[in-house]
């Protein structure tokens, strides 16, 4: 598992990166990735995640700090000597070579003999179920097939680390979901350390052992997917991962693991203090839509209830989505499972909703 | 073109109205084809403008098509649509056009003015210059020019033989990239009398002898293609000698002030003049113009504007000063007695008959 | 893996027992489709018609006419029908007998009776002179007198011009007395017909064209290679520069396009001549002796330098347009797989620029093989190309048949090269922009 120590397999130690000498794209990055770990760098574009990946691959140099691979600093090692496999966003399959030649390339530059090469190519292609395609050219393959070949090519020379730069971005939804599964499966079964860059949170949640959420050149939170989703450490992460209802207010009092928050509309609610420390602080309270309940039978006795006006009811098949006005916020969403006893609320009606205080997290107020 | 003609017609019609219908003549526009540049300018000033003043119903349109005159005449004749009224061309091309029947035959004494003293045209024009279909206007010559500063003062070149004497007159030579003139000079420098040159060139031995002479200077030659190149090469000091048309060399020396000297020895003399396309639309008007524009005074007038000699003997005495430069043009004429001491008169029959073969051998010689 | 396999048939089409598809109202589907597409086809045709007419009128037709002119040979047949008939029994050895000369006389008389513009002896004189020097004089001089000749005609003709007594002239008349001729091609290959009518090489001192063709091809190869060597790095640099710098540099590359030929030519002369900037600088720096100034213009060097300069954009532009489309991730991918930068360039980047190299190379080669103005101005004697000879025959000697034969050979040569290129590389891989 990852931590901020320096004994991981891949380590970023106080790494900074600037392109123009005036602004830092990556600010003081510390990250340690264990051998065999699948780590995803998640963040909006411009958050520094791709720059980190490129520094690891050797295509960019760190302005400050060190990057270690298997405890050896690699800052001054050129990319072709790092032995890191890489899958690119547009696959970067060489169009003038066949699939077989593409896979043979990394083996040839390592001076492997023909029979060894053929054996390895066959194994790699079989691994991605593309054994029959060795003689095709990349242009003759579908997007998903090209993706598999790119994967096979990055793995064929058996690197210990594989980097993937938004590899599924160009695929349609169904194919993407399928490939997510295949990639994780492969990575785990081969025991390869994987660093995966994406801006798609679903991808990050479903695939990773750990997710590093990037924003503004920093890691905002590094955690396994479930922790990340359920216990976001700040309002950026809460907002960026999954859907999120927010209510703004001021901390009245913090008692143990309960904070009293007075909302801007005057109502007072209980919340779990996450990164608020003292009374009087502005806070943004975050509640996941699926943790909001209107059915009294299902509400826990400790639940906190408020009045809400139904603004809109949206039928989405497996779930109902009800837009409510809660404490002045007209975009408060409640997601309820389409169960036989689930009420379909009429717009205009006033209902009572509630949530568990532990699901209600008092976070920082973004600037 | 049609637009121009229409405009000209319209202006003629206007002046016609002003003159009153009584003495009106039908307006006519003549398309006269010439070489363009300074040469056409000299014709405009010596012939066209005065003639239009005398004959207000005539409009003259200049066409700079002489460089491809033969091709143009052929094309117009084949298309049955002759738009040229009068064409300025070289006698060798005129001979071909005449043989092909696409230009008119000329009865010289009937169609051309006699000299002021009554000498008929056929005797007044310089010997050998009149053709079956060709009326010469000017004599021009290809001359050898050199830079005096390329040689010591006490050893200046003075003859064609010196062009071929690389030992006494070192330096490169700019020659035109065609056999004409070069082969004549090779034989002349080899001691052949100017009158015998073409007889000798008609024999294989004569041709071999000319090329053997040319071989002596081959490594010292720069070939030029366009007429403007020769004076330029000389001016840049790239060559010590250059061949060129005497008119261009006159311009370089007198107008641009270049320090060149002309060697008149062995000047290769050629004519240039008019031909009348057969089946033209304005034959009467053309013949009237031709009669006037080729008389003794008019030919002498053209020499005021360009340093080419008039083709009539009777014009020589009338040649005056250059209209703009004020230089007495007499001594600059190729035909001036002090220049005309050893001329080689270009034999058009020879070049028409043997030109293809000579050009092939010359091209082959250049390739070696 | 989910394959999007859209193979669903149009639900409105019903299938006949025979298997042919019909539309909802029962018409065969194929004819309905044709009808629907006809309108679009007509529109498409109308859109390309102006260009088609233009190409036919100003490209295909003139080229066809040029090729026709290289074999067209009407002059002898038209001028000497009687003579040709009489010559059928001639043995080809000695001067023909009276019967032939009588026929010749009849031809001259017939020609004199035609309207002047239709007379055939002038063109005949020009035509025969291509084959035999002085034949023009023989025909045109005789044609003025022949009408007055009286029998026996043989002596009269022999007296009028010496050529009538040479069997060679008669052999030429007989050989060229056909509406089509190979004579222009024979001449264009530096060959001629001997007394037996078989094709032999010309005298050594009259051979030009074969040597010029070879030289033209060699020079074009050299120019193509030079533009490649100079253009590849420029194009590469252009393709990786940000747009605003690359367009500035592109202007420098395109500059030769925008300067007039005369300005360019004078610039080269100023630079390259013996008294020019380069020579004078070298002498001034003491790197060269004043007496040993190098001749860099008015020879092959001049032509190659000047044409490389002019044609460089034709190499750079296709290369640039190809290189622009090669994403940097290919090189990165190669390096990430362990290839050194030079291996990555050689095995991954360079092969992908081949379509650009092919297009640029074909373009530069084909243009330079037909160039003639620049070689004429700066080529002197050793820097001339075959096009200069073609231009000379078009404009000066007016031997259009020979010019057409040389032009056709050049055209066929280029087409053969293009075909070879297509076979070896594939023309569909050409990328021009």
C-alpha cells in the first residue's frame, strides 16, 4: 500500500516542475507507489497529472526533487534506458509496421533473437486475445483492437512499471467499461506496477488500488476508491468524485466527531467535521444524493430531518432523481432506488427528508 | 486587342466628324509587328507618329511579336485569319515565309520610293539586302567588344584574330550560344577572306576547320543566350571580350557610360526589315505606309533614335545627330566607311540551308 | 469484446422469392436506388464539367496534338504525288530516270497552278532540309524555274541544282513519301538512315540528344537529392516549431516563389560569378588565390545551385505537411520501448516521412527534368538540359516535329518513372499537402 515514505517501488520525492520559470505546474509532489500497485492519477485537465507521468517516463525533467525507481534516482536516465512500458492516449501504434512488427520493436532494440521474439510476441498477443492479428496493420483494426495491441506492446518486453495516459479516452462507453476490467485484470495477474492517468472518475474508482486526486499541481487526496468516495478529505475531492449536494454555513461548535453547523438560511444541522477545526469557521457541508432519504420507514432514528420543497421529479429507470429546494439550495438532489414502495414525489409538494449525520461531512469552504 | 481597335476606331470616327464628311476617308487601323523595346520605340518616333499625323484616318497598333514572327505568320495563315498587317522580321525567316507563300512578293521598283536623285529602289538599297518578299530598313551588325582595362595599354586587341589569340590576349570571351557569327569568325581569324567564308562553310572541310579554330578558345568561353547578357558580362568584368549587337553595345557605351571598345573588324552584317503578310485586310493602306516609311529620309530618321544603319545608300548622308543624346550618329553606323572596312555579310541562304546541321554540330561541340 | 455489427436490413424492403429486394411499392430496390442517385450523379458531373472541358481543351488536346505532330508527315505526299508513284520502281541506287523527272516536273507545274497559300513546295523544302542540308535551296530555287523546263526534264533538273543528281535526296523523298514518319524520333535518338534505309548512329560530331537526356536525368537526380538533403531538416524543424515561428520560417522557404525570375537570376549572378560576392570574399579572406577564382555560374554548378534554390519549396512543402501529421507520441513510444533516439528516428520517424519524400522527390524531379529558363540563363554550355533543345526547336529552328518527338520522349520517360514509382512505392501514398 502506498504511503508518503521513500521505500516504495516508484517514488516522487518533493518533485516540482515549471515550464516557464514563473509558475509551478507540479507543486511539491510526494508519492510512493508499491510494487504491483495499480495507482490512478485523477484530476481535471491542467492539474499536473500528465506532467507527473511524463516526468516518470523521462520525457520531461523535474525542475526540483527526485524520482526514484526501485530506490535508484532516475532523473538523469534517458527514457529509453528506464525500462518503463507506456500506453499512449492515441495508442501510438507505428502505422508503417504490422501488429507483429510493432510488438517486435521493443524486443529487437533489446537485441533479442528471432525465436525468443516470436515466442514473446505470441504470448503477449494471446494475453490480449489478439493472436490472429499479427499480420494486420494498425489502420485495419478497430479502436478497441488497437487499444489491446498498444497494451500488448507495452507489456511484451516485461517491464516492471507500465504507464497509461488516458488509454481509453477514444473508445465508446461499452467498450471502455469492458477494457477497464481487462486492463485491471491483466495488471493484477502479471503483478505489474501500473500508473494510470485519467480524468474519468468512474475509471479511476473501478480500476485502481489507490487513486491520487490531482488539482492545482498537488495531490488533494490519495486513497483507495471506497475511502475516496465515502470520505473525501476536502470539498474539491467531494465535488470532483461522484455527485454531491452542498450546503454552506458556519461552524457553531465542534464536539468530538460532531459539528454543529448553522446554515446561511438559519437552520442548524449536525455534521461530521472533516477539515474544520474551530467554531466560527465557514464550511461547506457535503451530502451524497443516495444517502438522502424521504421514506420515514427507512430513516434511522438518529437521522437529521429537514423540510424540502420538490422542484422536479426525474424518472431514470433504476433510480428516481428528485430535485429539491433545501435550505435555499434549489439543486439539492435526492437519489432513490426504484423500489415498489418508493414514492414518486409531485413537484410543488413539501416533504420531509433526512440523512445520517455521519454522511454529512463538514468540509473546507473553497476560496 | 479588339477593344483597342474599337477605341481607335471610335476616336478616328470622332476626328472624322470634326473634319466634315467631304474629305473623309474610311478609318483604318494597322497592326504592325516588331521587336519591342528601344527598337519599336525608334520606329514609332521615326515612322508611325509622323505618318499618323499626315494621315489622321490611320491608327497604328504595335504588337511586339517579331521574336516569333514566323510561327505567328504560319498560325494565322493556317487559321485563315490574318490579323497582322506588317511584320518586322529577319531576312532568313522572311525567305522561309516567302517560300511557304504566307507573305507577299514585292515588286521593289513599283512598290517602293526611288531615291531623291531618281535612283530606283532596287539600286538604292544596299547590295544583296532586298529579298523576294523582304524590304530592309536597317543594317545591324554583330561586333566584337572588349574591355580596354583587361589588357595593357600597349597591347590592345584590334581584330577578330585577337579574339582567338588566348596567349597574347588572355581572359574569357562571351560568345552567343549559336553557330552563326562564331563559325564565320573562326574561319576569318584563320585567314580566310570574308568573301570565301560561306563557300568554305558549305564543305565539310571548312566546317571542320572552323570547329578546329573554335577548339583553341573553348576553355575560355562563356556562352550567352539573351541579348542583354553580353554587355552585362562585360560590365561585371566577368569577361574580357564579348560579342553583341552593335545597337546594344552603343547603348552600353554612350548611354550607360561603360568603358567598352568596339572592334569593327569582321563585323557580321545583317538586315532587318518589313514583310507583308499575304491576304491581309488592309493591303492598300499597308502599301501606302510602306512606300512612305521606306523612303530615303525616313530610313535616315530612324538612325536618330537607334544606332542601326539605314538600308538605303542615299540615306547615309542624311544621318544626323541622336535625337536625345545629341551625338553625331554617323560614326556609330555599321555602314560608316571607317567601320565598314572588313564586313562579313551574313549569308541567309547558307544559314537557311545548313542552319540545322550547323546547330547540331555546334550543340554537340558545346556538349564536349 | 463488443463488436458494433450493424448488419440490419432495411425493414421496409421486402425480399422476393428470387432474393431480389423490392421497395414498399414494389419496384426493384436497385432501380429505385439508381433513380435516386442519378440526380446526384448529374449534379456531380455538372460541377466537374468546367474543369474537364478546361483540361481537355488546354492539356489533353495540346499533348495529343504534340504527339501527333511528332509523326505527322504530310509534306512530301502532298507536294510530290506523281513523283512518288514514279519512284515506286526505282532501285534506290542511281539517279532515277527520265520518267521520274517528268513526274517531278508535273508536280511542280501542278503546284504552281494552286493558289499561293495552298502551294506545297515551300513546306516540302523546309521538311526535306531537316533530312538533308541545302535541300530547301534545291526545291525553292527549282520551283521558280521548273514551270519553264522542257523535255528532257532529267537534264534540266540536273542543271538547275546539284542535289537533284544525288541519290540521297531521292532516297529521302521516297522514304518520307508516307503520311507518317519515324524520322523525328530517329533524329531525336541521334540516329539516321543510311543508304540501305537501316537506322545507324549519327556522326559522332552530330550526336546531341541522347547525351543531353542522360545529363538532364543525372542533373535532375542531383537536384532532387540536394533539395532532399537541404529540405528534410528544414521541414522537420518547421514541423516542430510553434505555428507563429514556423510561418515566419516558411516565408523564407517560399521566398523564391515570390521573387521574379530576373531578380533571382541577377542575385545568383552577383553571388556566384568569378568577380562575385562569394569569390571575392574568399579572395579577400585570403582563402583563395586571386588567379584561381572558381567558376560557379554559366556551367552545371550554376544550374544545379539555381534550380535547387527554386525547387526547394516543392520538397519542403510535402515533407512539412507529412511531418506535421506525425504525432510526437510515436517517437516517445519508440523511446519508451527502449529505442535510442537515433534508432527511434531511423525506424519510426523516418519511414513515416517516406510519403512526403516520395511526393517531394517526384515533384522536384519531374519539374526539373522539364525546366529550361534557368538553365538557359545560368547554365552556360555544360548546364543545359534537354528542354533547352526543345525550346530552341520550338522557337528558333521551328522544327516542331523534332521538338514534338523530343517532348514526347520526355513525357514518356516521366510517365515510365512515375509508373515505376507507383509500382515500388505506391502512388496512393503520395502526400502533397
